[in-house]
C-alpha cells in the first residue's frame, strides 16, 4: 500500500536506497566514469545539453549516470540545476558563418564553395550490428583533408540571398533576447521566442510533428539548404573589459531549410526560410525543429492553418518533455479524494438509472 | 540569508534565489489585489517534477520565513508520500519547523483538500494547482480563455453546468467545481472535492494558488466572497456521507473509503488525518491501539 496511513517517510527512504543500488548495478563490474559517458555516449550528452539548455558536458554526463541512462530524467536534473544559476547577461549572437566545421552538407546544390563535407555521420553506414565492438577496439586514425584550417565557406542561405530568391533574414532587434526561462510564455509568440522553445523541445515530439508535415499535414515543401555542425565562439560583452571577450567554444548543429512558397497577399513568390539550431550534434532534432518552425510561420505568411504542426499553442505548450513527463507521471500520485467524490456520484447515478428502468418496466406492464 | 552548503552547490534559504522570490512575491501581491485573477509568473524548474506541486512549492518558498511553522498535506493526510517529500524538502532547504497540526501551522501547503478545522487569521493556505484555468476543458486555447475572463464571458461554463442538469438531473462535477470570486472572476479551486468549496468563502486565512507548469498564481484574500456556480432551481449542494468516521465518529467531514478485504468489506474514515487524530486524542474512550490502520 503506497499511501499507508503511516510509514510514507520510511518507504521513500527505502525506495531511494534501492534506486541507488539498482543504478550502480552489479558491483563486480567497474563503474562508469563521466569521461566514458561524455566521450563514448557523446550524442546522449549532446541531447541532454540541448534540451537541458545548459552547455556543460561534464554535468550532462553526471546527469545521465545519475538518471540510469533515462535521458528525459537527465534533462530534468540539468534543468533543475541550471535554474539556480545566476544570470550575468546575454552573449553576443553567435556567427555560424564563422564556424569551425566538422560537417557541412547541402541538398540543394551538387557542389558549392567549400564543398560537401560528410563528417562523422551515420548516413551511408549499413546498419549491421558489429560484433567486433563488443570487445575493445582501436579504430583507424581519421583522415584529415586540410593540414591547416580551411577557409570559412559561405552559408547556402547567403548564396540564395545574393540572388534575392529567398526572403530576407530579418535584422537583429538590438534589444535583449526573449528568455523563456525568465518570462512566462504569452501567446501568440514572437518567432525568436518560439525558436527558443523549439530548441529545448523534445526531440521525439518535434520529429513526429515534422514528419507529419511531410505526410501532408501542413506540407511546406522543404529542401535542406544546409546543415552544418562544428564549433563556434561565444562572445560576451562586458563593459568593464571594453569590447567583447571570448568565453569559449560550443559545438552546435544548424539546419537551414529552404521552402517553396507560391506567394500570398502578404508576400511575393519566393523561397522562405526555416531554422533549426541545437547544442552538440543532432541533425534529427535540428531538421525537425526547422520543419516545425516553417509550419508555425503559417500565420505570418498568410497560409491557412489546417494541421497540428501549424498550431502554435498546441506545439509549444506540449513540446517541453520535462513538463510533459511531470504532468503525465503525476497521475501516479494519490487521487483518492477526488476518486471518492466520483465514486459517490457514479453510485448515485447508477441508483437513479436503476430506478428509472424500474419505473419504465412498471409503466410497460 | 542562510546558505546551506550541500558540498557541491550552495542553495539559498528555501531553495529559490532572492530575485526569483521577489518576482514571485510581486505576482502574489498582484493576485491578492485582483482576487481570482490568474497572474502569469516566470515559474522556475524545481527539483521535483512538474505536476507534483512545483507551483505550490514556489509560492511556499517565496513566503516562508525562518519563524514559520509548515504543514504539508496531500489528500488531507500529512503522511502521503508526496506530502512527506515536500515537507522534507523544506526541512532540508529552509530548516523550518514542521507540524501536522492544523492549528499550529502558519503556512499549510495542500493538494486536493482544505483542512476540516477552520483556518485562522494569519495562516496561509497554499494550494497546488495542476490546471489553473477553469475554462480549459471548454476552450483549450489560452488566447481565447484570457479574452473570456477579460470580458467576463462565462456563458460557456453555465451552459456546461446546464447540460449536466439536462442530462443527469444534477451537476456532475464533483471536484474542481468552479467558483466565482468576489463577484468577478470564475476560478478553479484546484481539484479539491466540491465538499470543500464552502470553506473557501469568507475564510479568515489567506489562500494562495500556485500552478508551476502552467506558470500562474492566483489568490483569495481573507474574508473574500467565494460562491460556487449554480442555478436558482438547482442550488449548489455538497456531497454528504451517510455514516460518520469509523475511527473518531465525526460527522459532516470528508471521508475516505478504505477497502478492508476482497469481499466488499469497507470502512469510511476521515480524510483529514490530523483532524481525526486530534479528536481521538480528546476522546478518552478510544484506546490508542485503534489509532492506526495498517
């Protein structure tokens, strides 16, 4: 009985002891180190940093270890820590055109300045389980294309913009960016706020919604203009230091989609943009985000809103997996007081129903 | 300010940093000034899951001081697992005194119940709220419901209640029964059974409502009118139990149904465990051995 009249406190303590034991697993087997997690489960770490909105590989690795590999639980741990951190200010916008690239592909051009660069991708691997990986392996040293750092290739969206075929990117507002962790959401949202929410949104949820747009629920004819993965510098302007100083580098994945647009009363025929940006390496998330971003621009572009993916309140209110998991799982908490009230009502209504049936029977006789 | 060193990271008194508390207090003040109005606030991620009382915890953390005495109940009981967990959280992060006695507490955080013993001036009752919007299940869009509140457009709610009567002969809402506060805002009393609604009216204590996931705070100041929605020919009624509490004999209180065996055996006893224990403590005829159900 999980809600015994007495003993809840002891039960909780015991449950936590058992959890610690199960987390550790067989003590005969050596314990995972944080370096192992961040080095060898790096994409899990990336997801936790991205949806946890905190760029710290070590803390993300710790969270994954503590959460027994449950990534949403790990994201939750990181968020609950992040929210207690003081805020000094906002960094300068990062320049993804200045990225130190590890991967860069475009689906809209066969070849382009800077070339296609596959980088460390699962694409084109055959998904055959590799028994050799069950043991310890030493992979071949990776090839390096450049002895020195290559030139920074221009972004595909800039190539299109040069021809005036794509809508302009908008100018930076100059004011402090919106911050969904410091101000409550108020619908309808500005696009920057929406992108922020999408960037920390659940990968699975955005994937499903993005997929739905491809299957005809608010189709937006997307092309992958460019995906780039690599490191960018983060700069912070501290008036005391005079000018911006570099705080460090973060690895990010950026996806710029180019979407057909036949024009509307509000805008001429042109390609439109949609955008995905996440910490670490996660093309799936960045692409899904871009598909959702485009679908959610329906109102701004004068398109009919006909599908779930275009419905801002629906998408944004349900994209946060920490909120979603909490509320779904709160159904585990005792609800017997409300249930008691419902029990009484159902009993009463059943009695009334039986009484009516009896009367009908009598009337028929 | 007390800083509690937990080894890795230091946390402020009652977990939240002072800036966050100030932001929440501002929202609370606004909520008190406009009874029943849902004030948006920048809800923080808390170290317990959304849906498990994060709104109530943030409100409590923002109003509690070192001199306060805290009581936490869930389903009327101090010993339900989540009540224990939240009480421990404040014992750990704020080091405040806690109690199970309603009369001794200055701050009472609750989920799904209002204590049976009348609350006094100076006490604060903090409710944990899952869905603060009373119109949400009639209109899922926030943009619409905000407009409806602004225009005092509550026809939809009355239609819903009327449809209940047309279909069932009575209103089929048993908990989270909507109320009107100070003749203006329709408010969700949180999922307390409607049995508790009359206790909100003209209550001597301050009632604060926190919804963390939905980022809303609302309030009922002391001695404010709270009226459960009804119709002249179908007045609001609370559910009555046919038998008294099997443990303390109290009547006119909310009872839990305990299943005793698999043959239909059951007993009804007080949902408010503190109320029940205090009554049993007063009655000499009841021996201590009957005091625990296992």
